[in-house]
C-alpha cells in the first residue's frame, strides 16, 4: 500500500511539471500580446501626434505671419493682482508688451486675463494696434528729446555709430524694437515700468526730421543744423 501511495505522488509530480510549462506559456502570452499593446500605443501616439500636428501648423502659421510682417514683441513686465472674495483669493494677471518691426514702427499694449499667456496675447494684439512711425536718422535719432509720463522722465540722446544702446531694462526694449542701435538714455523720477515705457514712447513721438521742422516753422535750415557732429 505504501508503494501504491508513493506511485500517485510520483505521477502527480510530472503533472505539476507539465502544468509549469503551461503556466510559463500563459505568462508568456502577454509578452506575445505586447506588440498588440504597442501597436495600440503607437496608434494612440499617432492620435496624439495628429493632435499636435493639427496644433503645430497653426503655430507655424502664426510664426510665418510674424516673420512676413516683421513685427516682434517683448514682454516688459507681468503683474499679478489678487482679490479677496468670500471663498478666498482670486488672482489675475496683467502684461505690458512692446511690439516693433525694427524699422521705425513701435507700439505698446497692456492686457489683463485670469492667466498669464492670455494676458500676454491680449497685450501683444493691443501693441500691434497702437504702432506708429518714428522719425529716425540712420541708426540713431535726429535730435535730443525728453518724454514724461507720471513721475517718470526719459531723455533720449543721439549717439555716434558703434556706441550701442545704453538704456535700462524698461527703456531698452522700446528703443531696440524701434530699430535704434546707437543711443544714450537717462531716466529720472519713478522707476515704474509702465511710466518709463510710456515716457519713452512720448519721447519718440516728439521726434521730427528736417523737412517737418522746416514745414512747421516756415524756414529753411542750414545744412547740418541740429545734427550730431561726427568726427
């Protein structure tokens, strides 16, 4: 009887050994099915890629329009405002943007939104609408000019070629996007970015070329009058 009891155990062991390869085969089944999951992942990635592809050309078109028009924009400052309400605090953002084509056209814009990027987008559109033509003389301005806004005053002084742009972080985007590469600037009073940018714009709006001065005064200026003397 003992031998008969041992024999079933011996017969059961091979059965277990036969089940083990089956379990291994079953465990390997997911690995064989994994390419299907990969294909689904690839198809899913294709869908995501398609979404990115649909969004990509739109961004490319925006960049193409910006390149064709030649208008560039720079964010001068982003303001965050908070309002206390019954449920807590709500935040909003304001963006101050300067837009120009580096060929004498410049404009500033201000936009507000609940998020930062929409505020920048609104400000950029506003800056493009507010663009105006600035009278330049080569790479600098024709004469000294002073602009004021609030408690801020900005003085723009023409400079010789090769001088570069000497300006603060709020005035520099304005003169660079205008197309001025040689200029000296000085700011007085308040250091508020809004006031400094508005003062710089006010100064650029006061620039007049030789023909405009002669026409407004009804006189004929001598050659080189009011121009920067270059050695």
